[in-house]
C-alpha cells in the first residue's frame, strides 16, 4: 500500500506539463480558412468543401435511419451523413452547398457525419 501514493504521483507527473514544454510537437487541427478541393482533404481532419449533391439516400440502420448525400466538386466525392434523420430540408440532387466537418473513414468511403452546411444559390442558366 505504501507504493500507491508514489505510483499516483508518477502518473500525475506525466500528465502535468513542464514549464519548459513549448508544445511544438503537437500537430494542430486548424479550422480551414475557405473551401478546399475534396481530393486534397485528409482523413480525420476538419474539412471545408463546396460542391453539388449528386445522390441522396435513406439508409436504414439498426439504431435508426441515416440520411446520406453524395457531394461532388469535380475533384472527388464525399458522403454526407445525418444520423437519425429521414430528411434534411433543401438537400436534394442538384443543389449546391458548402459543408464543414471532420472527414472520417467508413466502410471504404470518406464521410462527414452530421456536417454543418449552407445551401448556395442556384447557378444562373446561360
């Protein structure tokens, strides 16, 4: 029992940073400063992308429905997934939108779960 306080102090000592630490080895996860190409997006990073919805689907999961949409910007595709939703107002095939969220791997595809999004005005027909 006498070793327990020393063990606890060692654990706490590892958790507390020294004053000399400058944290230069930490890889920051900065907020993107504007939309980027989907093809250049990295998994497990925050993504800010803009594109067009090319497909929508309602996927039945054991724990509830998922509304999914494919967003394409011409360089790549990402699946947008709203868990627990059967519809997301305004998200239909052909609409342009800007999305923000963390890019995650899911069954061999790139997914942003419950993304923040803004619908964009339709392009004028020339």
